[in-house]
C-alpha cells in the first residue's frame, strides 16, 4: 500500500518541482510569481526627480543652536529666505507593488487565460495621480517609450511598409525608373559591398535588416554607419515649431565611423533643448525649434563621450519668414581645440615658423608644463571651452613672454631676443632723455581690425596713466614723432607697473578696442588689440544668485562706452564677436547686494550676473571663525554642471579653511567638495592676479579663470562650458 501511494505522489511532486524551480529560457531567467509582490525601500540621496520629502532637523548640537540664535538677527536684516545650512532630507518609504499576471493554461485548446483568484486587484496607475503635474507627464512619456520597446517586432516595421509602397510606386532601384538617355560616360567602380557597378546613382531607401547585416543597394550610396542615413530625433515635425534645414560639413581631418555619432541640439543660455537630425548621405541637418533664441550646436562624439569636433551658429542669423521651414547656414564641424597655438621667434623668417631651441611653455600659473613641437605648436587638452589662463613661454637668450589665452581660440605668440629689447630700451631712453633701470617690464602688441593691421590708433594703459606708448615706423624703429600706430599697427610700453593692466585703443573720441595683459618683471606682456565690424546681440540677465529674482543694477563693461542701466533684470546688448577676456563692474540698485567684478567674453552667447548679499558672506565667515587678512579679497564661484573641487593655482600652502562650498540654495556643505548647481567662497585671497581652477568630478575637465584680486574686493565667477 505504501508503495502504491508513493507511486501516485511521484507525478504530482514532479509537476510541483517544474513550477517552483526557476528555469533559463534563451538566456533569460524566468521566476514564476503566484502571490502579489510588494517591495519596500528607503533611499538616501535621490536624483532630482519627483518625490515627497519630510524635513527632519539634525540632533541637537549646542554649537549649532548657539549659532542659530547668534545669526538670526544678521539673516533677518538681509531678508533672505534661504537657510544657511543644508538640512537632512528623509524620503517617504518607496513601495512597489506588482500583481501576478494571468498565464495561459497548458491544456486549454482555446488559449484562454486562467483567472487569478484570491489576489488583491490594484490600480497600477493610481500612484501616478499623486505626483506633481510635470512628473506625471514624464512618467506617461516613459510608459509610452516602454510600450514602443515592447511592441511585437514580428510585424512589418514602418520602414518595411514604406519600402513596399515605394516599390509599388516605382521609386526604388530596380523598379519602373526610366533614366533619360545621356552622353555621359560612367566608369565602372566598386561600391561599399565589393560589387561592380556602372550605373549612375539613383534614389533609394536603406532598410537595415534584423540580422544586423548591411542592406543591399544597387548604387552603393549607403550610410556610413551601415544603418539609416538619418540619425537623431523623430522626423515628424512638432506642432508649433519651425524646421531649420541646411548643409553640414565634417572637415579639418575629422572622420565618422561606427564608433562615432553626431549630436545636434539647440542651446539656449546653457540649457540644451530640442534634438536635431543629420543625414550623413545627403550631408544635411534639420532641427525643429520652438523659439528663435540661442544657438544650434553640432558635436562629433566618440563612444566614450569625448567631443572630437564641434560647430555652431546663432539662430539670429537665420532669415525670418512666416513659413515653417527655414534655410539654415552651413554647419561646419571642426576639430575641437582646447588650448592651442603657436610660439615662434619674433625675427623668424622661416616658412614653418620654427620656435627657438629649448623653448619651454607653462600654463595654469606655471603648474602645467606643455611640450613645444619643432614648428612651435603648443596644445593642452581636457580644458573646457572659454577657460582663460596665462601662457608663459621662455627660451635661452630670449625674454619671457606672458599672454592671456582663451580655450577654444588658437593663439599666436612671439619670443623677443634680449638684444632686441635692450636696443629698444636704449633708443627710447635716448629719445626721452631718461634712464630705464631694473628688470624690463614690457607691453608689446599690434592693433588689428578683422585680421589687418590698422594705422592711426592711439593706445593707452587705463590702469597706468603714466605709461607712454611707443609707436614704430615702417623700418620697425621707435619713432618719437608718431602719436598713433603706423601701417604695421605695432605699439609698445616700457617701465610698466607689474600686475593686471588694461589697454584701451581709441580713434579720436571713439573707442576702437581693448585688451587685458599680465605684466611681470623680466617679461614681455603680449596685448594685441583686436576689433571687428561684426557684432552680435547678447542677452544679459541680473538676478539673485539663490532665488533667481530679477534685480536692477548699473553695469560698466570694457566693451561699451557708456554705463549700462538694467531696470528689470534683463537687457539685450550688441557686442563685437571677438573671443577675449573682458571685465565688468556691477553696482546693484539694492543696498542688500554687494558690488562686484565679473568676467565675461565678448563671444559669449549670453551673460549671467548672479548677485550675492553681504549678510550671507559675513554670517558664514562668522560661524566658521575665519580670520580677516589685510589687503585680501573674496572670490565667489558658481558651478552649475557637475560636482567639483576648487583651488588657486600656484598657492599650494593656501589654507583650506578659507574655502567654503555651498549648495544651490546657498547653504554650507560640510564635506570638502562642491556639488553641481552650487558653488564656493574663497576668503582671504591675496592681492594679486590669480588663476582659480575648478576640477570636475565627473568629466575630470579643468575650468580655469584668470582674475585680478584687489584688497577688500569681491569677484564673482561662473564656471560653465
């Protein structure tokens, strides 16, 4: 009896083991679920997505409590709603629920589904209604994309249906296409797939098959990627948008392979918006834009995310009309240059611009040594576009050269022989009946208009009015009778006060241009003054750094003759399109905010001016017990793109206690690193010309800014590419 009962139980045991034991089908692990599944989790540091947060104060701490009472009056005077310290955020518990899916019965000939019994039936989408409206839209879009990915791919795709329609209409190769007779001779050639053809190119459609093999094509005009020639966003034009179509060219030695792709987007004041498309076969691009502001940027990116080439144009250059289709300019994708240029001898007459032997170049306040090639080429990678640094070049029997260079703009610099500088000083000393003693402090430059030397320009040093300009005649000899530049556009200054100096070029009563230089003892500061007839509109915004509220201010810029009044926090400017470092002074209308010096670039597509309050700076300084150092200043920086660390180049012994990091609301971070969207404060910065360097944690890229610091001054910097 027992044996018989055991035999009866064996089939049921086998069936139960088959259903309970997980199996691997096609490399996918299948685990059957027979009961409602509920997963609960607690998160600490969520990304910036929809979530409910409960603010829980930290444990009582006597020092924090004392400081809260101590700074209450200070913060109240500034009427700032931003708390000083980062609060601990505790998220509500995350709960995921999933009910078992009905499965078809194995013995059901009709394939009907077996209903689940005794299981709670819940509305899977009920939680969506509890999210904010913006997050509800994001979730719906994500669900739609999931449905697209999970569709039945056994059915004909849109491309296959399109091909069938085109074949019926006689458009595709091999159908009813009548080629007009021609007397042209077509030479036999081999296409991308090794086939010999003698026919001219005809219209065709590339349809990638599911096996991943390259599609067949009679004319061989397939995409470089072996897939559809159009890459990018959807081809269907969005409602209410305008489509910009134009040619695209990849040049400068760049090439695209299967490991590369092209990204085209609209960039509006640092925010990436609509995504465009590229037709690699036709050499065209198109992008649907909702607003005619910002610029269209194309990037050639490799598989590691590194940008190899880049090109852009501003949308204000696109002709405006009432139609929905606009003709865009040619978009050239050129090799991306970080810091690059050429250093050669001033007297060099060789065609290959050979640099003096043993030439040495340093960047980032002498921290980085850069190799100099035989042709004088100098380059440094991994530096963000728009960064500024002082390039110092030296060679035997030559005076050191110092020049402010901008990343993304190739520079050209000369090395001046000691004998040449000594001869010039002797001639000037005789002409002025004065003696020039000590280490030479020289400023040397050329006045240029759109690449051509300009005569009749008067050059002066705004920050050193006592310096007198030297102009050179056609024989390159200092001529005391000249009161302005000659045909060669050259000028020089001797005996200039060391430090950060600003050059101003004028013609009559009008300003021609400006340049900034760093003058050092025993060095020649290169300060070419450039000008152009091309100007671009640039939006300028003044706002509270932490609330974003627009503010009124008076602004003085090197590019403008008169002061600029900003009433409602925004203003449109017309600036010359020159890639150079500029300074501006901002005086807020409200006494709650501090006047400060800002850096800008005339070629910037936009200029943002964040304002900070005195009470905010002083309250943090009082709590952290940071001492006051005479003849020192403050530097405040904002880094919107990624987490970072900051340091002052060339100051290894700078006290780290003087560097404070804050979040996007201005609250102190207790770790020693900054967070994206926040920034930093550097107290007690010595009076000098410094290079403030930010190192991105994610990209490991260098953001650098050359900034002059005066006693009791505030400099505000923005570090974005």
